[in-house]
């Protein structure tokens, strides 16, 4: 396999969203960041109640509305129309970030430009850009009990996004717990980056080739992903 | 008798002076007081410091004030969007100053401004570019940044319904920055869809109390994302 094949191998983004959802436990409050992470809202595993938080002031985020049912007063962090699940609520920005910064959210699922082998995250500004777009990312990385990244394994240009040290401006140091990419699920541990699971048809060697930091294989895992059992 | 309703947006914003600090509610177009912004574009006050979360997400938000050269400084968390080109051009020319704040820090600085707290410590932004030059202090071994309160001369906010005294109820995620900004300005102007008589809003549902609201303007229609500046 060569790097230019990466877009067509491994998990699709909706498959990856359902894979992330499998790791969210019954009763968790989980923030979904802008972009790819919002896909996770469509995949709550059967039998679990998971409450999604949107930084703009909402708990109980549901799937996208049917065409014609959009309400521009009901949007997610990416300003896209969404729905509210029963039991959901609205609140102000200061209350929303009290939930985030105050440690009340069990997890945040965020996008990334780069992540280091120590769990440093860079997600808000490209090098030498005139503008950065920090939004709630710095508060979420500091305040959430767990930070999960949802991203393509490499950049559009095929450059590694998982690196020894971030060269882009940091969102927060030492904050990422787990990385979900189209190729693998990788834990950030005191012992370095540990591959817990490989996407169907992807080898450990290929994931290492696409990663600019040393990876280890998790000892007890059979590694190859089972069929995804999460219902849409 | 208390009467906070102004005949129209133009009259409600008429006394805003050059150099004023203005808080503008909304998250993109949701909860954006677009009639008040349009009236200020028409009014023409210059050298404004504008505090608002998103710059450039919609054409009739703060982007319209930037395009009309009324803004000296922006404080925001997300200065990116399809209508951010005029901001980028002015940043390159050096005619506008940009301060990026993490969204939660921005909300809390405004909350502190409205609550009479001059500054506070937060872990958000420590060890990052946005923390450079700020006072720091360790709490439980973790670095925190000293962040200063934000107060406005004026706040433009959007709500769904008001009573004559200025008690406010919002609609869905329209709420966002509006309640906190309402607390932090000398003069808070609320653009609302409907004004009802005192006593008609269930007190248990009031989100912003009338003490924070000084002027009311009835919007003529819902936000439609229309372009207010010649492009």
C-alpha cells in the first residue's frame, strides 16, 4: 500500500463515527466539536443513553433534521441545523463553559491538525496563518475528563498528523487520551502511543509508515476490527 | 411608567459615540441582533472596540461593521468564515487589531464584567500562544492564566420575547452569548421578535431579568442572512 491510497482504505468517516460511539458509555455527557466529530451524534449504540453537548449552549444534541425541518435557532457548534432529543436543554455560553471547564463532561470528541506522542494537541491555528480559530477547543481540552480525537490519519497532502512533537501552535499540552483515525484506534499512554485496533485491511506496518512517531502494538488485542455493531 | 421600547433600531443606537466598546451577541447568525447591527452601520460610529464570538460567519453581523471601517479592535474566539476577507485585509494593512480569546474565557470575562469581578484565573490557554505575556499562578500544581473582565458601553443582544420592563425569554440555541452580554454593558439594547405586557411571561421561564435591559427594539422579521453592505 502506498500513501496515496489512504483515502480509500480503512474506515469511512461514518464508520469511524460509529466506532467512536461504541466507546461512549451509558450515561456519559460528551461534547462534539466542529466538523467530523458532529457525525458521532448519528450513532448512539442501542440500549445506551448518551447525552451530547454542543458548546454553543445545548445538551441533548440529536441527528440532522429532515429537509424542510431546519430551524436556524437550533444549531450545533459548526452552525449547522440539528435536532434536540427529549430531555435536552438550552443554556447560555457562561453556563456551557462552566460545564466544560468545571469538569462536568465525561469526554470531548475533537478534530486535530497535529497530535504528539505525548498527547499534545494542535488544532486551532496553522503555522504563519493570519487568523486562528480557537473557539472552545482550549477550554474543552483543559476541562473534559477525556479527550478523544476524530481525524484522518494523515493530512490532505499525505503528511503525518501524529508526530513526535507538534510544530503547529498548541491548543493544550498533554491532553489527548485516544486517537481515532481512518486507519486505527490509538491510545496515548505513559508508555507512548499504543495501537489498540486496526481498521479492516490495514496492517500495523502501514499505520507506522503513516505516523511520524513510534507506535506499539497492544499486547492482548486481536487488533483487526470486528464488524461494526452500532446501529444508526 | 417604565417604557424601554424605542420606535426603531435607528433611534435605539443613535447616541453611540466614536470609540465605544460594543458587545454583540449571537453564534453565527443564530441569536444575532442583525437589525441593531444594520442600524449602527447606517449611524456610522467609528473606532469601535467590538466583542463578539464569530466574525465573518454571516455578512450582516460584525463583518458589516468591519467592511464599513467602523471597527478599531475585535475581541473574539472564531474570526473565520465566508465573510472574513475584509477583516484579513485590514489586519494586513494594520488598520484593525485582533485579540483572539478562547470561547470559554471570552464568556467568563464578560460574565466577570457583569458581576463586578475585575479578573480571574483559568487553566484554559496555559502553555499556548494565547497565554503568552499573561500573569500566571500555580493552583494545585497546574498553571493558570490571569484573565481580565470585559465590560461594554453598549451590548446588542437578541431575544425572542420581552415584556415592557425588559424581562427576556430566548428561543433554542439563539440564547448563546446574549444573556451574559446583557449583564456586562452600561446600556443593553435588546432586539426582540415580540413585546408583551408585564406579567404575561411566566416568571419561572425568564432568563434575563429586566434589571439588565435598558432598551427594547422590535425586529421587523426573523434574521434572514441578508446582505447589508454593498459587495
